[in-house]
C-alpha cells in the first residue's frame, strides 16, 4: 500500500490540517509539500533541523516509519508518549510497520513509567500487538499497579487485561485472577482467563 493510501496517514493529514488552520488561519505551502514528498533525505532533514514545528516532525516521522527507515524511531517513540492521544495512535501505527527491534523495549519502558501512566494506553496496546518477549512481563507489571479499585487509570489496566488475553501466556494467570474482583476490570479478566484455559485464539484489544 502506498503511504498516501494508508487510512491512518489520511487521518493524520486531516487532523494536522485542522490544527494548523485553527491556529494561524491558513495552511502553509510547506505542509502540502511535506505531505506529498517521498524523499527520505528530505524527511530526515525535517526531523533533525532545528525549529521545525511539531506537525512537520510528525509527518516526517510517520512517513519514514512506514517506509521502514530506522531514523524515524526516536521521534516516533516520543510521539507514542505524547499527551495528545491521536498523536500516540499515529506513532503506534508507524512503529508497528517500522519493525525496529528496539520498539518493544521502548514501549515497555513507557508503559511501566508510573510518572507517565496517564499516557500509557497506546504503549500498552502496542506491546500486545507486537507480541514481543518484553510484552507479557510489562503488561503484568502495569496491571498489578492498576488493581486498586480507586485507581484513576483503570482504562490502562483494562488494556493490559485485554492484551494479556490476546497474548495467551499463562504467566499472566495470577495477575488476571487478582483483577477478577475489580469492578471495571473483572469481566475482561474473566474472559481473558477463559481464553487461557481453553487455549482459544484471543480477540484483539478493543480500539
């Protein structure tokens, strides 16, 4: 699939065009030029040149990521932990397609950083999608921290439960059993445990 035909790319361009238009009233010509270029060196220059706006760095990192260029890795990891969830979604999409072996380790570090737990939802979902050696241990760690009933980040815990059910690793059983009494996590934990017991293919985490 051409990058221009990728649904996530089209969604990102529409979002960024709206952001820029709301901020300065018009979209600069450089926006269209960057969105249209396929030159990896031009894209990399945008990532490394000082003073580039966030929208330009996001477009460049995304396009390099989909092209499999490892020079996009650091920028995409930063976007994966951004306060704007839509930027996290875009970064996760590009990181999955980049296929860099460092991605799972970086996602695990972001997911388990309790100081940034409010922004951990996409790193958690990415870990489940990657099915990497680091995934199960990281998801268990994050889930165990989300078990108090008054924890405000229960959605992150729910993503961990869903991810562990998807991965189907029996090491997750104690953490999933501990989640059963949780008012928000319990039903998903029961479903995940059922998949572990049956060995059935797991559904993907909800979007």
